[in-house]
């Protein structure tokens, strides 16, 4: 019996240690969670970059703040996501209001507008907002109680699909793995991909075919 209890206690202690390490990594490296989570752990902002993946990957707040000379209190952050989550509608509107500081004044807003951010289902001829993709899908944007909590337990519990991604990302960073996506504290999603002509042409062909398939639905 004593041996059994000893094993149970050892197991519980080991589990607690592993859980503590897990929480610490999530807290200090929110960029290891996924391509969106970090943006929901940073403080509210005075200025925002809005849009889909092109804005998320292509607009760097660090450079904009430096070139324009924005001070620390009013600096811009990237709060663009992807085609679905960033669709123009009630969800993204709530998210923007929530991420903006209540005392925001004379902010700078950069909006990346692409056609599919303004579209809805072909069957939604009445333009019913309750039938928008992001609303029906109950996506994370606009559905979180807080967009500035670290850790953001609601996001981690409801919307974090791969709970083991932090271990994968930790390993990739340790070996300097190329080709990973890195989400920075200012919201910029850094993409490290091949830019040679062959790779670029392959991505163009893939994107074109995907667009054609989407157009059929």
C-alpha cells in the first residue's frame, strides 16, 4: 500500500511539474501557440492595422512606427487575421472595438481591403448578418471576452486546436528550422518561405486553382 501511494504521489508531482512547464511556456512564448493567439495577449492599442493575411504578413508595425515617428503610447499594432476571421461584419467590428484603448485618440488605421472580405454566401441574398461565415462558424474573432489577457484562457480552451504545438515550435526554434511562421508581439506574422521563381510559380498556380474551386461553391 505504501508503495502504491508513493507511486501515486510521484505521478501527481511529475504531472504538476509538466503542467507548470506547459503553462510557463505558453505564458512567456505565446507565439508558440498558433498564428493568432499572441494578438489576444497584448495590451489594447491606439492604432491598428486591419485586414486579412496579406496585411498580417506584409505590413510591419515596427517599420511603420519608426518611419512615421509614432510614440510608445500611440504606436500601431497589426490586428489583421485571415479571410474568414477578418471578414467585414459584426464579429470583426466587436473585435476592433475591444482591442482599441478606451482613451484612443488621433489613432492611425491602415485597412487592407480585398474583395472576399466583403462577401457572404451566394445563398444569403438578404445579406443576413447571422448567416455570415464567421458568425455561423463561431470563430474566435469577436467572440472573446478579452483580447488583451496573458494567458488568455478562453482562447486556449475554446479555440486552440493543437495543444501540443508549443513543443513542436520549441523544437523547431532549437534547431533553427527554416520555413516556420513566427507571430511577433506587434502582431506581424513573419513568413519564411522560398522566394525563387519555381516556388513562387507553384504558389501562384495553387492559389489560382483554389480560387477557381471556391468560385464554384
